[in-house]
C-alpha cells in the first residue's frame, strides 16, 4: 500500500492588488518588485476569512477525489492566520463541510505547514487508523501585513489549497520525505507585538537558497532516485530567485516547475497546495510523474516530499 493524493483543489479571492496599486501606497515600484521577487499581483480577501477560503478549496479537492465530506476521518489545516485563536480553523471547516466523522486540528509550521500536514496524514493512513484525510493550507496574510512597510507588503497574498489523502497503488504516492526546524532562526521571521509580521529578508533568503535545494536532493536520495528522475518541481512560491535556485540544483527546466508567484505572491502554507492544484488542473502533472514538493518558513521550518503521482 502507498499513501498519496486522491484529489486537489484551490481557491483565491477575487480582489486583485497589482504592483501598480502598491506604488500608490508605499515607496516602491512595479519594476523593483518584479525583478527582485517575480511577483506582479496578489489576491486579497477583504470579505472572507481563512476558514471560508479553506472551505472552497476543500470542496474542490473532495470533488476531485470523489470523496464525500462524511467519509473524512481527519481534517488538518496548516495556517498561521486562523480566524481566531480558538476554535481552530479545522473545526470551523469540519462544521462548514458537514464532515461529521472527522477529527480536526490545526498545524502551525508557517510556509512549510502543508508539508507537515501531509506527513502527519501519511502516518495515520499507514497505521490503518484513518482512511481519508483532508490536508489544507489556508492563509489570510493580508490581516497581519503592515501595508506601510514596503519591505513586506509587496510579498504576501491570501488563498487556500487542499488535498485529500488516502491509500494509492503500492508503487505510487509518497516515496520519501524530510521535515526539519531551526529555532535559532526564528528571530528572522516572526509576528510582532503589534500584530504585524516582521522579516529579515536577507537572512531568510540565505537560508532558503541553501535549504530548498538541499532538501530536494535529500528526498530524492532517500527514495533511491536521481535528479534526472524528477518530472516536476512544486516549490514554495516565496521568491522567484529562491525557486530558480532549487530548479537549477535539480537541473530541470522552467517548464517543469510550478510557478504561480506572479499571480498570487507568497501565500505561506497555502502556497504549495495552490501551486500543486493549479499545475494538476493545467495538465502539467500527469499520472506516474515523479514530483518534488519543497518549502521553508518561519520557525525556521522546512519540509520536502518526493512522490509518484496517481492512484
């Protein structure tokens, strides 16, 4: 038995904020943002909260998987922007979906949260405890972004991505994984007392350009695979230069890497499942493809997964 992804879905709010819009608010420029980050616009959820976006992404994933809400055994929501401290977003989502059998808990590992959620789900399914698990990454980063801070406000956006996980064929699903943390780097990306996020961009960049390629290669080695075996890369959509560092280390072309950062910006824990879902919907990921998912985030945390796509 393998453990893999049965279905995916994502949701983004309708409101678009472009780089040109931000030029009117802070001292920045479209050219500066695009050349340094790859971001052209981002989505903002003015009239929705994290649980609302999680709900829409989850409905799409459940439909794709052919799984009914009442068949879910567990809901895991990765987020650092819950609606409230408690109840959890996962409990709110359980109620919205009518997933009457499902246990629910949130996972807080920032931008690596979806990877932590996937691997947590893997353990429950492998032991036979649960059959169907919904893993969601959902963020409303706009509510913790200081729109007067030009160093951070250009980076982030809102959205949600989801995956239904369960048993797949023995030669498919998750082949290997890596999770890690370095708490000493927590001071470089954190939530301030005033409720806004703060980031030492230089230090986070240095960490990411080293860790993303390293973790990608580590999971391939654990799976007994070579760089040449990778069909598609789904990196955390934080900065195009960081993404390209991982792409180059794996020796793959830009066409074989998920890239939605230009449309959505950095969506923290929602970033990877959103990029994965869109790539699947666009036909860029096909049955039996070897996929590497890799991300990093506040904590500092990181995670990577190598999987063979399909049921």
